[in-house]
C-alpha cells in the first residue's frame, strides 16, 4: 500500500521506516528541508537505537523516500499518517495544536476521494471528531490510531507493539487500516477497535496511569526519608503483588521528556474545558510530587557539602531525560544541574548521547567528554540519568580523580554497597 507520514520527528521518522520494513511504499513529509535532506541521505536527526539501520535499509529498498511537498503526498498516498508534535502551549497546561491543525488543513487541500487519514499524534479529546468534518467533506475518511512508543525502544514498539488501537465510525476505514498493519496483527497483536473519543483517551489515560505509579513510589520515598525506611526494598516488596507489579516502581528523580509531563497537563486542561476538572485534580499532585524530587536532589547534594553549594565543584552524570535517548525535553537531570549551578556550584556535565542538545539549550553549563572528566576534582558526583555506562562504572574509576568521594544516586540504580566499600559517602532518594 502507498502510505505517507506527515511529520518526521521522533514518531514520524520511526513510523515511516517501520512501515517500509513491513513492505509498504512510504513517502515521509516535513516542512523542514534540512531534516528531509538528512533523512534522504540516511541520517537520523536524533538518537534512537536501531533506527539508523532501519532507515538505511528502507531507503536502499526503494520503498521509502522523503519530501516537503503536500501536492506530491496527496497524489502518492492511499493512507496518510499525521505524526506531528503537540507540545505544551507556552504559559499554559493545554496542548499546542498548531502543527496538527496545519498538517490536517494542508492534507485536506490535496486529498483524493477515498483516501484515509490516520491520526497518531497525542491530542485533546474531541480533536478527531473536529478534524473528521473537514476530511469527510472532501470524500476521505479519518481513523485515530494513537502511538505508544517508548524512547529507546521505538523501533521494537512500532514493529511489535503490545496492542493496536483504532478509533473511527467507518467499518471500511477501520478495515483498511487493519490491512496496513496486517503483518503486525497476523503475529497475534491485540486489536482494539473503538470510537474517536476512546481512542484519544487511551493514550492520555495510559500516560496518566504511568505517571501516577511513578509519583506514587516517589511519594513513598518522601515518607521513607523521614522514617529511615528504604524505598527500594519497599518497591520490591509491594511489586511482588501481581496486582501491582514491579514496573515503574523505581523511585528517583521522576519522569520527564516530551510525553508524560505535557500529556498529563494537557489532559487536566482539557478536563477543565469539559467541566470535569475534579476528576483529574489528582494529576496536579502527581505533577507536583514529580517536581519535588528534583528539589530534593539538590537538597541532598547541599547536605553532603556541609550545607552549601557555593563554590562546590559538582560532576553531573546524565543530561537526557532517560537512558538510550538524546531527548532533553523537561529533563530532570538538566533541571537539577541548572538548580545546582544557580546555588553557586561549578557544574560539569557528561552524557553519552545528549551533549549536543544540552549544550544548545543550556549553554551556561560546562560540558566534558567523559564521566572521568566530569568527576575531575569534584566535591560531589550527581548520578542523574541511569545510562548503562554509569551503572557498570567501577567506583574506583571516579574515586581516583575526585576531590571528595561523595555521590548522590538520583536514580537508585547504583550498587550502594560497592560504592560504600570503596570509601564513598553514598546518598540516594528515599534510602538511608
């Protein structure tokens, strides 16, 4: 089938390459010519494991190419995927729908009768019904098909998802999209066919639940810190309950990135517009718990340094919001790094992949090429993104260069006994 993918960011570039891998002919579209040039040259503009190889394979097969022309996309495609971003509106909780609206308007002007438009962007409730009106007026149809990608695992999540959700009111349109995903569905992936509103709600409800689980264990960490309990042991114990499970019970700096924070805020904003704001009032506390963990990380660093960060040399390990990504949007690591710097510390940052992005958006911080360079003469080390490189690091490697063997583990991912055995003062969120 001939598919187009509108928007070639994290979601769109991955989706385009994956659909070509499934055997479709795919045309990716973006208004950014430089991005299109890089993609056509086989270069992924961001870090995502496995995607560069998949992109080059799809380009070499002749089934994938990229353009900036909506006219070309309209003439080419039978199915058009909208994969543009919905960032948080500046100064508000609500989602900025500028890119979705622009993509939909541009598509409507070139759609052929019988075409199918598929929305994958995360949008406020009611968006699909609104867009369907103009799309159906030109003889095309709309299905909403939310994405559930995890950064660092996007290729796997696209080719082997744990479910496929389709929302629409046309049986023929739902059947056509099922044909696009035939290889995935034939492998036994569960398919949920529903209405527009439910399909939109699935994504934000899922992210709200995950955010709630993360903030729950971080709230327990706050209790542990005043009682002397150990939140890691608490999480292990309650995680053995099959009704709860172990996943997303890792206490630490909390969540960040371009999805969970802005999605729960946009969900709250939309609930207010719909008159059901009380139903989601708990998400405000979820957000506040998440942000409090960042402040507590700064407090722990200050406590280790005799009550002040003024003039203290701080090594920051991590800049990305999570490992296996170069995404620094709403990064807890960089939030802490900036806060420590504002408190008077001299900060040096190292991250295996996110250095360029961090340097661009946070130019006042100092950046170095390795963890050892970051730790040189440091008075305290802050472990803020749990990259495998940091988890596997021998304490002696940094111990040989720091001024003081003091570390705060913001992700509860290091072996506390190993670090303490080598003379380090080890502190972590929610642990003695």
